[in-house]
């Protein structure tokens, strides 16, 4: 009520200035809210304008068990022998002492997330059975499934004979100059002579 009386007392120009000022304050207050709303839409997408992609942290949990490792585990093995082959279990439940759970998960940018569960059952402190939950990958298959840098191509680890011959001959360093013999020094005895 007081504001209306004040504005009418000032007149038309003063009222317009007060209205313009109120509009500016409202716009300045709304601008940060609009920008924050834009930030939310960036978090829900995988890239910004199709160019910038956020860095996703690689998360690896547990220990991978390949079919080669599972083939080494035989019925009747003791717990330490199983631990030597498969590694320490991710979960050794005190309420189910005859069961070890091996869980492996990996989330790597550019590759499909993987989850594998292997359960090892013991009976009388000896291995009873192993439940792989399906087909386990071989070591090479697993590496190929998470290789996002150069899929399908592995660099050669050794040079061919032609490549070795094409290398320049190694430069041998010159032999060191022979140093003159050091002067012979005589030191006084550490203990007095009797």
C-alpha cells in the first residue's frame, strides 16, 4: 500500500524507473537459476554438443577368473591351494563358511560393463565344486573385451631379422684414458708405538 502511494506521488517517470529496477532485479535473480538448470541437462548426457565427453573413472573390483584358472581347480583341493590358484575371495561369509564368492566387475569407458560371479563350495575343508555361472572367458578373450585403445590390433613385441639389420650399428664409446697412478701416501700410525 505504501509503495503504491509512493509511486503515485512520484509520478509517471518515477514509477517507470521503479518498475524497470524491479524487472532488472528479477532478471538478475532468474539468470543463475537458468544457468543451473542448464548444468543439470549436461550431467544427464554423455557428451556436450557431440564434441566434449566427460572423463569417466575406470572402476575395477574383485579379481578376474579365466577359464584357464578354473580348469586348474580340481575337486579335493584344500583351501590354501584354491586361494593360490584363484586368489583371495571377495566375499568369505562367516555364516556360510563352506562357500567363497569371487565377484569381478569392470566399468571402462568405451567398453561394455562386465560382471562375473564364481562361487566355490567346500565340504570338509576340501573343494567340493565350483560354480562359474556360465562360460568364463579365456585370458586373451578378456583382454580383447576391455581393449578400447586399439581393438583387434596388438603391436609386435619382437623385431624381424630385416628390422634388426636395418638398425644403425651401435656407437662404441672411446676407451677411457688411463689415469696416472695415485701418489703413495704415508700416514702416521694411529696408535703410539711402544
